[in-house]
């Protein structure tokens, strides 16, 4: 297995009037070809910031401070905009969080997808590109006749599917799906995610799923990375994370969401305020909300420990969920 | 869908037009002394002429009958006889002057729109540079400046200081005295040439859109046919014996056009800049960037194209403002169009002419409104439904 994307100690900060927002702090992970990883965490923990760093589409006040992003073996951190434009969409495509507004209101939806194809493959004729879009429409469950409609004539779910079709247009090696379904009702959400997973497997693409809902992610991603306040705090196979979460935050997160399949779990809510990334402290960022925090946790940031094979946790006091549940009972 | 929308708009404008014409009628009747005294109390008129006017306007009839007659007359272009140009019918004067105003406005507006659009666009795109601050300040100054003051500055700078442009009139009498040519005919030919060039550009644009999907080919078709039609018409006027007279008229147009352009330019630029800054924040711009489209394509095809919509809306709103600026401009440059006619006839108490000028200025504004509405519908797919 060949790695397609590797993040190495990525630091991405926003400069604001009030100070630095450390939206991604020492984020590292490796994603292999054909593999999918889920990035999970509550709102504001920096998921979108990580994906925008990979696309290098940061706002004016956002900067990559240090670290590397290897895509296809090349470090793209210092790539110019022109160099990035070759990678964008052809190499890494993205399904945006705000899918509803991701289409330009004044152009036909089909044309906006064709545009992506002809931008990267100048030898493809207009008719060939349209044919490809029609096939993609069928793949994501849209009627190809709707290609010539404008975005306002689409329903939310249709827009979402069109955007998924668009992300597949140039056969990218990697797709980043940033909350691809949050705006939709649960049933449509489930179908679309499943379709996305099917397509990903079929075309052997790598995928980063981003969501705040760990149950949703666990069903489609083979691995899960849990983010808290700009840092990945736990990472392992989905099954492992789901069965044996070790970071206190992961345990809390796991319990606060009902699975979309309807399995009910003990609800352990996470007490305390969501973290403020502004001028983030040097100690463990979860310490203020952590029931297990000790003096150590307030002094320094924990480094990763591999508590079992391929299961990494950044915590001084990794827990065992089974024991906890038994204790409560 | 589009046709239905356009049909609806035309109907609405037609209704507005009738209401407007009716309002002008009641305005005239509400004037001190009533319309009868106003119409006939002109010392130049002989008693017979006064009698004729009373009969022609049916001024002894009841008001509602007068109203019906008036509406009938307006829509059959029977607008009465001008006092100051007695016995020329009002319609003849308007038919001669309306095209001048239409030309002045259309040319100035188009220039202002495209220059304002382009500069507003690049200002927003290159945010934070000194050029942005300078142009914004200059824009706000020209936007808020008292129009006559602006005109005096233009007159002083180009007419007196540089001395390169003529300051008054529609043409140079010294040149035209040796010929028996009718300036109006030449002017209409100029107008026709411009309409033809415009039509060629529009047609080549439509053809390019329909028959090619490559941006470069589209541009080639459009620019090539535009340039060829412009060169061809210049050549045509060059070899024709009346070319020099046409040039004289155009030469006299430069300053008025420039002034009206400045009046409407700043608004377009400022609105375009603001709208563009808003549009850049939209999610579909991030999408366009993520697709790896070149910077220019993101700017022009996605950001500017969408940011343009509020500019067009703003244009409709500022139409009245531009027209009042136009009245002052025409008057100060002695450009004998509708604006100057409106002012002169009112001052001369030439009521038939004033009413006619008022009605046709209104019609012109309403039609401009309609044209912009239709253009907007073509620009924004959301409006057509
Ligand atoms: N342009 C910006 N300037 C300053 N701070 C920003 C900017 N964009 C995001 N942030 C901050 O960075 C942090 C991470 O934001 P980000 O959008 O990456 O979160 P997220 O995990 O994607 O959240 P959500 O689930 O709500 O989408 C947040 O605290 C946010 O307030
Ligand atoms: Mg986000």
C-alpha cells in the first residue's frame, strides 16, 4: 500500500486581532491509496481548517506555520498557486460543508461540472465532457436531463448529489468530504453516504470524511481520527475506536450521539465549555473538561502512545470504556 | 418562460406609461392660472392663433373630455404647436432632439458601465493596495459632487485650459455655413452606424456562445467581428464626402458624453466594488478555486459575473439621477437635446413644448428601465421563473 497523503506536524494558525487561533496544531496522519479516514470532532475543533490547508485554500489571515503535507510523494506546503491549481480537483477534490451554496447560481449545474473537466483535461471535447457528466449523474442517482437546470431548480439533496458528481469529475486520487450530508434529513444522509462509500470503493479512491457525528463516520470510514481543539487526540481503526475508545473525550463523544442505525447507548455527556482555540494553552487542551485530569495534565501536552497495535492516544490517562460502564452501572 | 417574463414587463411598463402621461396632464392643469391662461397668455400669439389653440386643445370643454382628447393626442403624437418655435409642431422638435439625448445617454452609460465594472472588479480583487484607496476616494468625490460644479471643472480643464474640445453647440457653424447639408440627417446616419456596430457585436456574441465552447474561439469571434465592423464603418465615413461633418458632430459630443459618463461612472464602480467584495466571500467562489481554475477565470467568470447583478439593479435606481444630471449637462453644453428643451421651454413658458419634452423624457426613462429589466433577466436565471 502506497501512501497518497501524509500530514506531518501540520500547524495552521489564523491571525486575528485578539491573537492567534491555533486551528491545527501538530496534526499528523497517513492515508493510503484506496483507504478512507474519518476526521471527527465537535464544531470549531479545526476539521475544516485541516482540509483547507490540504487544498491550500486558506483565507488571508490563515497561515501554515510549519509541518509538511505530502501528496503523492511531493511536499505541497510551498507550492505556488499555479502548481496547486494542477493538483486541485485533478488530484484532490472536495465536497464542501456548505454544499447548498457551493454552486454558482448563474450557471447551469452541468456546465459547472464540465468546466472542471475541461480545465484539467484540455483535450476532452465539450461533448465528451458532457457525456462523462451524464454518466456521473447516473452514478450518483440523478437524472442526466437535469444537467441543464440551474442550481435554484435543484432540491438540497439533488445539489448534494450534483456536488458529489462534480467531485468525481476528474477522477481524483483523494476526495475530502467535509460534512457532506449535514444539511439533509437522516434517511437521505444515509443513502448518500452509502453511495459515496460505494463509489469510493469502486474507483479505488482515498477519502477523508469529516463530521461531528462519529456514528455516521464509523459506518463509512475504515479509520477514525478524533480531533479536539486543533489536535488529533486518538486515532485507530473505526471498529477499535468504536469498541474501545480510550481518550476521555472520545468516550464522551461516542456516547453523545445516537447511531443512525438506531442503537441506543448510555449517554455520558461531556461537561464544560467547548475549547477556545484563541491563544490555546500549552497543557492538555481537554484538561478543563476532563474528569480524570491530574496535575500532570495541567503542565504539559501529552504525546502519543500506542496502547495497542495501530491505536494511538494522546492522553496521560487512557481509559477503558467497559470498566467505566460497569462502574456506573 | 423568458418570453412570458418579458411580456409581463412590457405590459407593466405600458401601464406605467399611461399613468405617467395622465399625471403630466393633471400637473399642467394644477398650474397657477390653469392651462388655458398659461397656453394663450403668450404675447407672441395673435388673437386668431389664441382662438386656434383653444379650439385645438378643446380648452372650453369639460375636464374629462379634455383628458380623453389629451390622451388621444399624446398617443397619436399630436402634441400641439410650440410657442417659441411657432408654427413648428411640438412633435417635430422632439423628433429632432430625442435621438441626440438617446445617443448621449446610451454612449455615456455604456462607457460608464463597462469602465465602472472593470475598475470596481479589479479594485476588489487587488484589495488593500494604495490604488484601491485612491480610486475609492476619487469615486466617492465624483459620486457626491454637485453636478454643475463637475461640469464647470470639465469645461475649464478641457475647453479653456487644454483648449482641445469645443464648448458649446451641437456643431461648428463656421464649417456648416458652406454647405446645404442637413445636420439632422448626418446625425441620424451616425446613429444608424452605431446601431449597426452594436447589432454586429451582439450577433457575433450570440453566435460565438452558440457555436463554440472554447473561450479563446469565442473571444476571437467576438473581437474580430467587432473590430472589423468598426474599421469598416470608419472607412466608410472616411471616403464619404460628408465624413468631415460627421466628425464635427462627434467632436462636439466628446465633452457632454464625458460628463454624463463621469456622473454615472462612480456609482457603478462603487457598487461593483462592494458587490464584488461580498461575492468573493461566497462558497461557490471557494468551489471555483478548489476546482483549480486559473485566478482570472475565478475572478471574471465566477466572481464578477455574479457580482454584476446588484450593479444592474443599482443602475435602474440611479436612472432618475442620471437624467437630472443629463438635463444640467445638456444645458451647460448647449447640447440641444431633450434635457435642454425641457429647461428652455419651461423658462420660456412654452407649455406645449414643455409638456411634450416631459412626456418623452419620461417615456425614454421608462423604456430604459424596461431594457435594463430584460437584460437583468438574461443575466440572472433565478428571475425568469
Ligand atoms: N478565517 C478565520 N479567522 C479566524 N479564526 C478562524 C477562521 N476560520 C476559522 N476560525 C477558527 O478556527 C477554529 C476552527 O475552525 P474550523 O472551521 O476549522 O472548525 P470545524 O471543525 O470545521 O467546525 P465545524 O464543525 O463547525 O465546521 C474555530 O475556532 C474557528 O473559530
Ligand atoms: Mg467545518
